[in-house]
C-alpha cells in the first residue's frame, strides 16, 4: 500500500514539474512558425507543368527572375506573369484561413543585381506597401535556393513578409 502511494506521489510530482517547465507559444512565435512553414510549403508545391524550368513553384520563381520571357507551355503567360499568378493562387490556397493578412513575397539574388537606373533588382509579388511599413510585420527566415545552369551557379534568397490587414 505504501508503495502505491509513493508511486502516485512520484507521478503527481512529475506532472507538476512538467507543467511548470512547459512554455506556452506566444502569438508572435506562432506567426513566425506559420510564415516560415507557409513559405516552404508554397516553394515546394508542384505547378502542374512538365517543363523543368516550371515544375515546382521555386523553379518558376527562378525562371521568372532569370528568364522572365520564357513560356512554360504554349498558350500560357511568360514566366514572370505566371509566377505572379501562381504565387498569388497558392498563397490564397494555403493561407485560406488568414483572409485578414497581407503578404509580400520578395526574391533577391546572392550577388548584386542592378537595374539600368542603378537600383537593386528584386522580384516582388504581393502588397508592395509592406516594404515600407514597420509595425506588425512578420518576416520569414530567408529561403535560399541554388541552381546550376550550364557552368554557372545561381543563388536566390526568397522571403515572405506578412502583416495583419487593418
């Protein structure tokens, strides 16, 4: 009988200890996890095209950055327009329960790429106002994707920025 009481006391003590050590995930932590997972999920999604430049969303983004005029199939828009549409559609699909959120998807190369006017060249899809806002914005960790094209090695950094729509 004493042994049963000791075992129950040890079990209760272990439960109390574990509940005391457990941390609650804050809303900010949850949003960071959500935004990072959303970025990875969208980039790994199959687009339905058989062309190797357009197979996954990440391939399509790569195509849109380096060969924006490329067409994945006859009768479809060029890579840049197709990437914009595809990212928008997948963001709506994956983020269905977050209709109150705005997003901006940015793509930058590892190397310095400039436009003719001298500005850094980036590919941005979504709400452009999130670039300038400072409040209530969650940034994903940069997702780095590398590809070899011929003898050249290219690396792009992709990031998702999410904010509450107010």
